[in-house]
């Protein structure tokens, strides 16, 4: 079952229809309307934040246009697209689910039987991966990560890919609240697609990596949930797969500090909700707050967040958290850059990263 696609939205009739749509566009800005908001949500925010968000979105469209045009998507993956996880009609409250083509062959899964009934019936089930897409907290919708999600599903996973309401109109707390609602939807519905939520992992790239890490801390800390007002979804997270993430937000919560491209949006997205995150602003505070599950960290030597990802890996190692580092060397592989495994999953080095993610998940699951 799929939702209709209004003008300017991606085609949800099949997972790969968006590729044809994008290839038919003449400019990145024209194509970008299929995978991100552009200006339609920026009325009422400060001029500084509006300018910063629009610049980030436009620049990112120029990067992603050729990548999405070159997508090659696996044929043995099925998708249920544009599923609402909040029933309000907001474009950003939909998700996609991707799963192996044979996932629904069992009669127990073809019905709306509860997960327990399906498992007792001996249906084949798959681990679940929820993917938090990146985009500097202001850019992108679920369509941006369809290729990455499908290539994960190809390896034998049920992958849930939600959108969320972005900054600068919405705060970091709003984003995490949206994701919590998507997690709750997943916990209640994954079994319909052959997913076993007792074997659940979170992944995220760039800002999405930050969201995945914060979500894991929120799920493990009722005190943080109560302080922030962000509800827990009741997930049992077996591990995290973090791709080229940003993790240390301390400067973003400080209106007088600057942090590169995030400086223009920090007041609205972060500083406005600083009290909700007191004691949970820096990487060090997050890692001290809870016991974290095993974590896979991916980066590349030419990733602009390379040092931050290596730092996270080293901190996790020092704390005794089981962690693996996949650090791709651009000298060997050529230009890779930020979130290469998401941007072009068919690249040889991206395939090696996906293989390493798969091996990590299987090791964690034993």
C-alpha cells in the first residue's frame, strides 16, 4: 500500500521511481523538491536562520543530485512507502519500510497477526534497523536515504526510514520527539514486515548519527526523558551504526558560540531548548550518562567530521563499550567524503562498509 504523491513530492508507487523523477530534472534545485523541504517551512524564523537553512539546503541539493541520479537499487527488496506514523498529514510524519522480498512469504506474516503469533508459527524473521537520515538538522526527508536503506535490507534486514520535522522551524527536542513516535510505530508494526524488534539496531548519518546516539541515551535514561519532555518508545536497542556523525553539541546550545555551518541555526534549533538538555550537551556527558550498547563507527579520512568520529571511538574504547571503527582511507580509494556509504552505496568502498555493518550486527547478535 502506498500513499499518493502530490506535485513536488517523490513518487511512492515503487522504491526506485524517485530515480527516474530525479533524472528527468534539469537542475539540482528542481530535483531537490523530491527529497527535502526548501523554502516552504521557513516563514517566521529569523532572517539569519532562514538564510543559513536555505544555503545549506541548496548546497546539499547540488551534492545529492548527481548521487541520486546514479543510484542502482537492489531488485530483491520490497518497500511499503509513505506510511504515516503520526496521523496529521504532515509531509515529515511519514516513513518507508524496506524488507527482503521473501519476508512476507509466511502466512503468519501475511495476516495482521500479533508478532508473538507470527514467531510461534515459525515465520522467518529479520533484525530491524531504524535509519535516522542526516542533513545538518535542517535538510532532507526520508527519500534522501532510500538507497542506503534498501542496500541494508538487501542483506537481510527490515529497515524503517522515517522523516522528521526539521529545523530551524523545529527544535532538536521536536526532532527527537518525532523520531520517538517513529520508534513506537516500529515497535508496534515491524512484525508485519517480518521484523523482530528484539533484534533492533539504530543507524544514522551525519546529524542523523547524533540523533541515533541521543535516542539511545534517551531510551536508557528515564531521567533524561523526563527532563527533556521527549517520550521513551520502549526500544531494546541492541546496537548503533553511526555514519560520519556529529556528536558534541555543546557549542550549539551556547548562543554566543559558533560551530561552522550550524552557527546560523543554533539559536532556534538548540539554544532555545537548552534547559531540556542540561547535562546532556557534550559527548563526554552523553557517554557518562548511561551504559551504551555496542557501537559501529564509520568515517573516512576526507570526511570533514573525521576527527570527531575517531574521538568518539576512542572515548567508547576507554569506557569499555564494545565498538568497531571503519575508517576509510581516501588515499587508497580516492575521494569518498562525508557519508559516502549513504550517498552512493554501490561504490566499492561503500559496499565494504555495508559488509562490515552486517558483520558487526551478526557479531552482536551472536
